C-alpha cells in the first residue's frame, strides 16, 4: 500500500512540476505566406526561391565542434602530441580554405538534453525540448509537429517546384540511411516505397522513398550503422555500374576508382550479404537504379560510429581517430560525387550533439552542446559582399542584445573555440568561428529547399546562406528574416490563443509584438529608400528581425515551463503523508502482526481514496476556470485518490497508536539505561537532516557525495564512541564492545577506501579528479583495473565463508557448494567478461577494426548470470538453512553414555541463510558493474555485513532497553552506505554518468526491456544490495530457537517488515526533500541542471529500494526461510530426525 501511494505521489508531483509544452497541430503551407491575408500567388507559389535542387544531410553523431576544426598549429611540436580526435577531418579545413564561397564551418549549439532523439526533434521541427523529454530517448513516438521532413513528403497541391517555381504535382523523393531512431519519429514520412512500387500500389505523385535503417543502441558496435550507410551511398551518388558503359573511358575510370574507395570504407564483410547488393539493387520495376541515381532530391544519412566509440572507449582512445578518418574519407567521396552533378547540390554535415571528456552526453556541459555544422555546395552560395553585410547585421544585433538577459550564444554570433585550446593547456590558439543555434538549421534548410518554415520553428535563418541573394531585387537575407520572424510571431499568437492560462505573460506578448511592428516599419522604410541608402536601411530592418528572433528564443529558453502549483502541492502532501504512514507502520510492527495492521488501515484507506476523488472532481473545473491549475480530469482523479488514500492510511494507523505510544513513553521514563543509545540516534538524525538540507543549495547538491561520506563516517565514529563507553561500564560487556569497536574501525577504513573511486560532475571540475576508470580522461577500464577486479573472485567468497564460519554455518551442504564452488565460478566468469572487454579496448587502440571477443563475452556473461540465478538462488530456495547436525559416536554398549547431538550453525541460523540469498543476488549485480564498480560493490557488501555485526555487538554491549532502540540508527547507516556505494561505483545524479555500455552485457542485439533492466541494475546496485540486507538488522545472530519466533512467528515477521519500512523512510525523506527544493527553486537558474535531475533520480531509487526491501527481502526471502525453519519443528525435531537417519 505504501509503495503504491509513494508512486502515486511522485506521479502527481511530476505532472505538476516537470516542464511540458503544448503541441500545436498547425502546418505551414507553401501557398500561404505567414503575413496576414497574403498568399504566394504573386510569388510563384513559394516562400523563398530554392537555392538547391538536391541536399545530402550527413549526421555524424556526437561530432563535437573541435573534432571538425582544422588547426595547423597541431602539426608543430610546441603543441605537444595531438589528441586522437583532432585534425582527423582535414577535408573540411581544406575546402573551407580553397573554396570559401562554397563551404563554411559553424559551431552548432544544441539545446539540452543532448540525447539523440531530442536533438533530432529539434533539428527537424525547430522547437525547444522539455526536460522530461530526456527520459524518452529510448522510446520515441512519432512527431506530430510540423517539420521539414514532413513537408518534403507531403503531397503538396499547395507546394512549389524547387527549381522553377511551378506548382509541383508530387512529393519529393527521399532516401534515408542509418540510425533507426528516425523511424520512430517519422514512421509515415520514412515509409519505404520499394515494395509498393513492385506490387503496383504506388503512385508517382507520392514520390518514392528508400529507407535502410540500422539498430542504434548497441554502443559496443562501432561499424554496423556506418557500414550500412557507406555501402549504399555509391549506388545513389555514382549510379549503377551498368551505366559506366555509356561514359567516356576517363570518366568510367574515375567512377570505378571512387566506387572502390567506397568499398574500402566498409569494415564488415557481412554488410554485402544484403539483397540491396544483388542484381536489382535498391531499384524496382517502376523506379530502377538509374532513376534512383538521377531523381533523388534529399538524402539523410546518420552514422553512429563516432558516438559509439565515445561511449565505448572515450574521446581519448585511438579508435575515435580511426572513425573520424573513415568519416573524412566518406565526406571526400561525397564531395567528389556532387561536384560532378549539374544540379545545385548541397552537403550538410552536422553533429546532433557533442560529447564530454568521458565520451558521454545527455547533459548541458559545453562539450556536450557544442556540435559542428559544415555546409558545402557544388556551386557558390556565399559571396564576400554578402558575408560583409551579414556580419554588419550580426554585429549590430550583438550591440542591441548586449544588455539583455540572454544566453551568451544568443547574444554573440562568433565564438572562440576554447575546446581546442583547452585540450593543449592554451598552447594552441582558439580560432574564432561563427556560432549558430542548432534549431537555426530548420528555417535555413526549409527555405533553401523551397519549403515553408515549419509552423513551430523558433530558430533564426543562418544569415550567410541568404546574404548573397537578391542583387537585382529584394535583399535575400531581409526577405528570409521577414518570413522567419512573421512565422515565429504567428506561432506565438497561436500558442497564446490555444493556452490562455499558461501561454505567455501579457507584457511579454506586447513586447514581442511591438518589436515586430518596429521591424515591419524598418522594412517599409527600406522598401522606400533611395538606391544610395537602401543597403543600410535593409541591414537595419534585418537587424530588427534578427533581434526579435533571438529575444523570443532566449525568453522561451528561460520561462517555458507550465508549472501547476495545485498538482505540486498535492504531490508533496501525498509524499509527506506516505512518509508518516511508513513511520507508523514501523512503530506498530514492533507490537502487532501485519494482518492486524492491514485490517485496521484498509477501511480508512479506501474511504479516504473515495473522498479524495469526490473532492478533486468537484474542485478541478473551478481551478481550471480560474487559471489556478491546468490539471485534466484524469490528473485530478489521480491526485485526489493519492492524497485521500494517504490521509486515510495515516488515520487508520494512528487510531490504535495512542496506547502503544503512551506505553513506550512510560517505559522510557522509568528506565534510564535507554539513554545509552541516544548519542547514536542523535548522530543518525543529524546525518539524515544534513543529507536532506543539502538540497537547499545547488552547491551542496552538486557535492552530495561529500555530504554523504561525512554523515556516514560521523555515524560510524559515534558508534565507535558508544562502544568505548560501553566497554568502560563493566567487564561483562567488554568483549562485545571491543568487537563493536573493531567493526567500526574497519567500516570507517572501508568507507574511506571506497570513496577514492569517483566520477565527477561538470560542476565539480577542476577541484575533482575522476578515478573510476583509472585515469582522468578515460571512459573505459584499463587492463590493470580489470585484473584488480579478478581479486574479488577470491576475496568475496572468502569473506562470506569467514562470516559463516563464525557461527559454524559454513558446514551446511548448501553453504559449501554455493560459497565454495558456485559463487567462485559465477564471479570468475563475470570478471573474465570484463577482462576481455578491457583487452578489446586495448587491442582496438593498437589495431583498429580487428575482430574482438564480443561473442565470447556474451557467453561468459550469460553463464555467470545462469550460475548465480540457476545455481545460487535455486540451491538456496531448495535448502536455505545453514545448519547441520553432528552426533558424537558414544559407546553402543548397554549402560554407556548416550550420544550427543551438536547443531552447527545454530547461533546464526536465520542470518546465515539470508546471507546466502544476498550473495547469490550480489553475483548478478557484480556482473553488470564495470571493473572498478565490481571492486567497490564488493566493498559495499562487506560494509553492510560489518554494519550488521557492529549493531549486533552494540546490542550485546548496551543495556537491553538501549539495545531495543538501535534499529533506526542501523537503518540510517545502511541507507547512507548505499548512497556511498552509488557514488563510488562511478555514478552521479546526472544523465551523463549513466553507464549505458552495460546494456549489452550478455546481449548480442538490442532488447529494450532487458537492456533497460541491465542499466537499472548497474545504476541501482548499491541500493538493491542495501535493501536486501535490511532483514539482517533483526535476523543477525538470531538462533534457530529464537523465543520471539517460536512464540509468535507473525509478530516476528512484522518486526522485520517494520525494519524494511524504516529503511524506506530514509529514501522517502530524501526524495521528499529533493521534490520540495525543486519546487521551491523552480525558477532558479540551476533548476533543470541540478535540482530537477536530482528529483528524477530520487524517484526510482526510492521506489526500487522500498519494493526490494518489502517484497523481495522480506516478502520472498525472509518468509521462505522462516517457513522452512518452522516446518523443521524446532531444534528437538531437527536433532530427532538426525538420530533417526543414523
């Protein structure tokens, strides 16, 4: 019940807090200009005359701007050794210098989140992403906003011919090759027509399409997608081989040579086994190979090799140089092919995002958002005079925007490439480059193709593309910017009308309209200007339009969030009530069985839920009508149900609590010995408070790993101090106190060693040095770290064996087989998997492209998981108790002393049985951890077991009244150890730190559910491990003849369930704090960078931990152990059975 209410509370809060944006269904059409009441009939049915008849869009995933920048200084010794990702694309620099009127490189600034799916949305619609979009990177749905790809494939009775301006009779012919993410976004636009052409169902007016998609999420595969693109481009660019017979000898030789170079780019020979490379190729009865070559109009090719290389090895690895060099060769071949085309053809090479120093992306660090854009055409599209005029417009806009509260990239049109200079400590000059927003490509590409600007587009046209047009008439840049601004204002007006309560402030709308009116006035002035003053007037008008575009975009970046205060408040209240309910469950579980608790809480829970629904449905129309909320009826129903159920549950649990509370208070008042536990409880409470208060500051939130380490070590030291004080009280407690002190000391040392492993958030640099991958700039584990991980194969089972040996539980058959054999085997297979992975990484650096051990790694990983689950868990389930009975062989004669029975494992029967279950699950978690993570996770397991021994020793050392009050402190320590393990296993609460490469541990192909589970297990492993260990706070060193168990098993199980609920309280308290602080700081500059991601991570951490602790650790594991123990019938029955067997 509590877990369900927590989940509902998170859902309600998220519906009110996480940024959303209304999608408008409107479409721009070629026959209607964005000016009020004006059609394009007078303009030959087009918004802007098309500059290109054909365009190739080559997306090089994760192409950072410094990857594409050529620097001659890197060829000198003064700069030091060049990075493997620099100067690997010389064709861009060479053509930019040799043909400046045909090529230009830009910094291509992306809007975070920098995940591929969200960037493709921006690149096609021109819209800003929302924060919650980051979570949909692996489950994209079809784009239902206007976009340039849809305009290409739309059957345009209203459209225009790109070359002549005549009304078109059909859609454009489109080819797509590469990343299959595009198909999830454009299932209709990218529907392959080859089969329909063959069956006769195709109509030429619909245009033809060829689509060859390849799986995109296997980051260990560097070549499949790129090979798929490179192998099919020759047929489109060079034509069929049969056409070479009609060429001159020199031309045929040149084409054959190019075709051979294309073949050499393909690394995997199995690529050629596809039907596309048979006689018919990609042609059909109605569109043959020659027509494919001659009639395509837009090719979109998306390669993933650079991105996957970054994820797999990091940018510092030599393999990324090989992938970039391969892409350079492909660009050279494309340029050679289009240079021979008589039609105006452009090549647009772009990165959808960059990558950080470890090769990852998803956040908003400069290296993640600074991609590259390179535009080339087979004929001049720029001019020196046009560029000079564009520069004057940009400089004037900079001056106008200088005092505005906008992002730097919107105020400045130029940028110094500091990524290049910083990589060499400033020894290389940071070249000045043009900087554009990524969504600026959308209106630019649309107008350059003769298409209307997509209705929702917020980008500004790239001035250089149009500044050289219109020598004998209207200046091309002014015309393009006027269309651009008019369309943006039309969208703003439509959005404000569709969402009056949550659109834009009235003052802001007036400001934008006034700016547009000024721009229109300047345009009219330019139209009426004399020849001598016309150029200056045009530039002034263009500046006004450009300033308007940047002002609107900058404002929307900062304020476009539809927060719903009502839903936020209800979500926080629900979470707070579920927190109270969890505490009440813990308190009542100390005295009553679970059945009694459930019976008392059920009726109020359902009554509260019904009342909440009725109240919410009654209030929802009123709140919406007055603009106080935009909640739908479904959201209102969910919010009312959640808050009502949580309130009812608390009322039901509180009802019978008064008597228990008064008894506890009276007992504590008459027993002064209970105060011995106060320092430990106070330290736990202060540590939890510090953890929660850290979220009141973005600086402390960023440094949460240090806060957690401080709180954990403080609690451990206080526990050691309590042990010292107990040892001084009397000799009877001395041995237990010394044991507790030794455990505290070992725990403090272990925590400090584990904390040495870390990855750094962007905000922590440069004071933080990442160590998780063995080197600051690495993103793949070296061989020595993988070898260190192999040591855990021996150390962890040895440690488990020593833990079991303390109570002689290691003599049981299941313990000997699993710990002695199975656990060693499972961990050895897992360690071998990661050792081969490190070996592959090293081999790829020395000889890129050589075969790896991928298939062997898959087999090893599956065997490791099979041994852990099929061997460990199955064996434990069949015989969980770690007990054995030995009989003294006394004399068999009459009158001789009877034989004695010795029960081995008696003293820790339940704890040892649960440790076996934990060890089996640990092997699965160990498998999905990278080498350093495997070492740290082993330390986390040791720390959790040490904490159980520590508190057991304290219970023996302290008076009974104090010992009974230690459970809250133990619950806090276990939770803090889990957080410490999370940070030490190479994670931070940021998207960029998620270790996506573990998604393919044991997998050959992409399987969304399985791969998602693997990533979740990698990320949440320390929390899962801690949740599994929670029952040890009650079970540890409990004998088989425990009076509490034999007297009332139901109440004993309730105590363990109460401990699990108390453990969940810590995570819920942290999650509630992150949610409250995120809501409070929702207009803070760092809300989407720091506070919102922290809340997003708190949700799965809390829900998974609570579910594992309550349902798996208690509901499955503990229940099974107790059931087996009770079925044995007690110690006497066990001994009798042993005698009978003898």
